[in-house]
């Protein structure tokens, strides 16, 4: 099973016949990740409930705080962006605790050294990721490599405008300019421009987020993905299927 194009390529590089590879991505649970229903508390009320500042733009990242996620570069980019937008906040949802590649403490020290710690909020590990996604104006995911990037899919499903690295895995899910914005992962100026683009074109990004919700539901909802797994297993169990040797 190849959850994305880069995984398919790894299988083929390892000598697996293309005929034995099935493209089947991981899915998400719509019961957990979905747009806010009508009548939900206001953005300010939701932020206050989470102990966050009620006003100002919030850009969020969710996932492990590990090396390879592009977070060190993001903090440097954020310093330049925040200088022009002093009320904006960067919300880092997750932790690197217990991970071999963790850079959580280094990120906190970097934020202090670059004097942007007041505008960067570290949540630590949280159970209800969607609650934090729902207080974000936009989602940023600057990772350098991903097999699929489920955090991006979860943000899309929640209806949060996505700005993510233009890398295999993520590009399988996000269509640039249609369901989100794809940015070269190491291009500092391009990331700055994308953040500013969001500030200046909020309605356009809202339309992309709406398209992303529909795409996520149609292509990645767990019930449909589970059904495809079941279909595959039935095919493999069929007496007519001869296993290649």
C-alpha cells in the first residue's frame, strides 16, 4: 500500500513491481476534524477558553516539534513577519518530548534569542487538536519531507486555510491556488510573501479553505478509505487472485 507518491517511488526503488503497488492514502476522522457548526462560540470566546489572546491573526502549525519539519526556519521567517504585524501570533500545536529528533527546547531558545518569544505560543502535547485548529486564521506547515502530512489534511478538514511546503506527499493532497497555497520549503522570501498574501487576500484563502473541506471529505474521509481497504482485501482473498512469486 502506497499512501502517497513518494512511498510508491520508495517501493519501486526497492524492487517492488508496480503491479503489486496499490495507491491508498491514510484518512482522517470527520467526527474529530470538521468545520465549526453554525452557532459555535465566536473566535474570541474560543481563544479565551484555551487561554489564548482573543484578538489578532493566529497562524498555527500542528505536529511533532522535530527536526526536519522546517520549524527553525519558520521562526526566523516569523521574526520578519511579526515585525510588520506585531499583533499576530504563531501557535505551535504539539510537542517533541520523547522524540529522538525533538527540537522543542531549541525552538524555544531560538525564539528567545531572536526576540519573538512573546508572539510564539507553544501548546505542548494536546488531545483535542481540532479545538486549537479552530482558533487559527491560517495553518502553516513548512516541513522539508513528508510521507503524506496528516496534519495538513486535518487542517483542511477543519476549514482552516492552508499554506504548506510544495513537496511530494503534501502536493498529493493540496492543489496550489485551489485548496491551499504550496510554497517551496526552503524559500524564505516565498514564505514571507505567502504569509503577506494571506493577510491581503483573506476572501481568496477562505474560498480555497471551502474547496479543501469538500476535497478532504470526498477523498480522505476514513469511512471511504476503510471501504477501499475492504475492497482490496476481498480482491486479495478471491480464489481468482494468484499471488506473484
